């Protein structure tokens, strides 16, 4: 897979993943008030002209607040990597235990 291609969403439904119409309306309503406040992820101020995300909590049960787009994407990448590494460890454990002499 090349980096230029996007992976299809598992079910193709943005609303099921938390990005439907309700999310978009809430983001549009709250965005003007977010400028000048602190980023949910890094704590630095969010300024006009910066790309901002309405950031979900890590467990996806609600919203933490607005964050810089880069901060939110970095947190998502870290979470994905932790999941990936945990999966590899499980597979390696199975392979290590498969041959008992």
C-alpha cells in the first residue's frame, strides 16, 4: 500500500465513526469560540488560521475539546502504533510457544 492511497473506512459510514452531521454541526458551532483557548492535547494556544479538530476522547465516549489538527493526528498515530505493537507481541508469543521441546 502506498501512502498516497486512503484506506476505506470499515463500514463506509462517517456517522457510525463519530463524524456525521451532528459532529459537523457541533464543530461549526463551537469552532469560533475555540480560537484563543488552549489545545486539549498540548496545552498551547490555538490561533486563527490554524487547523483545529473537535477531538474525541481516546475511548470515543465523547469529546475532550478542540485541539490542533497535528496534535490530534499525532495522538491517533500513537494509539494505532500501540495497537499494532500489542498485536505483534501476541502473535510472537504464540509463535514462541508453538514449539515445545
